[in-house]
């Protein structure tokens, strides 16, 4: 369980937006730190821990996508991207970079709050209790703690990846459709829903990212398999 208020890092080059978001989120019970660009964010992340990063995509110098890709290599902290580009391909690009969610500009503050709360609810990701861990080759997934281990090393999962593992671990050997994944991942998500094909593609992106962490060869999945025309199935050893 999360102890105390969640600490959010806002990364945006617009001082006015940083200030407005900071005041709004503080009023809603969060701790908030702001960064004016990617370099500033890196310095803050080197010394502080955050529960969530809210980051603008379009920034001078290093943009939000580049920073997201780099952070995702070493941090599991959830990332919510803010983007003025609302095209499907731009949103998919953000998810491929490692973001957990995206919010097109302009947006209502209430929608931002709903999405932040939805992400934070997913992060602890307490799985349904089961008597035995699941083994995926050299990896071990503990359903009780929703943790993935390789030997004594914890494999860091993003909030969305952890949610996917929780869903599949509760239905081992059973096909989970894209529609079911969309519903479970977005059950508490605020705002208007995206078109169905956009949601399906977003799920596919998240599955691809998860496979990179659990499969010996993500191009030839052994444990998280695609059932053509149906969905996905987790088949541990």
C-alpha cells in the first residue's frame, strides 16, 4: 500500500502550465515537484523518488519521448505523457517509448486527475493470491506480491506491465481477449474512450513491451502466446 500522499513530478517547459498543474494537484492531496526541461528532470530523479511522472512531449532540447525511452531503461516509475498531437500514431509512439498513458492537449484538469488516480491504483497491483509461483523459464512470478524475479534480481515492471501480469496470472492457460484487457486496464480510466481499434493497438504495444521482459525471443513467444482471432494466453512451465 502507498504510504502518505503520492509524489508527482511535472515536466513541462511552460512555466504557467507547471504552476497551474502544481496548484491543482496539491489541492487534490498530492506532493508535487516541477521540472522545466529534461535536464532538470534528470537532476531531480537522481536524488528523489516519485510515484508518477507527468511529462509534456513537446519540449525544447530533449523532448518527452526521448526522455521517456531513456528513463524506461532504468526506472519503472509510471509516466503520463501530455501531447498536443492527438493522432493515433503519435499516441502509439508514446506507448512504444514506455509511457503508461497519454492525455491530448487541451484537457480538463478533472480528466488529468482521473487518469493519475487510475495509474496510481494500478501500480501496487496486488494480485489474487495463489498457492504457487509461476515459472517462465529462468523467471519466477509471485502472484501474491505481483513481482517478477530472475534469481535474486527483481525484474522491474511498469504499472501497466504489472497489471497485465496480474490479469494473465489470474487466468493461466485461458485465452484473454483484447476487449477484456482493454476493459480491465481501462476500467478506472477517466475521459472519453478512444476508438476500439486504437485501444486494441495500444494493448498490442503493451503486450510487446511485456514480452521483451519475459520471453527468451520476443519474436517467437513461448509463454505469452497469441491466439489468432481470439486474444492472448499465458502458458507458464
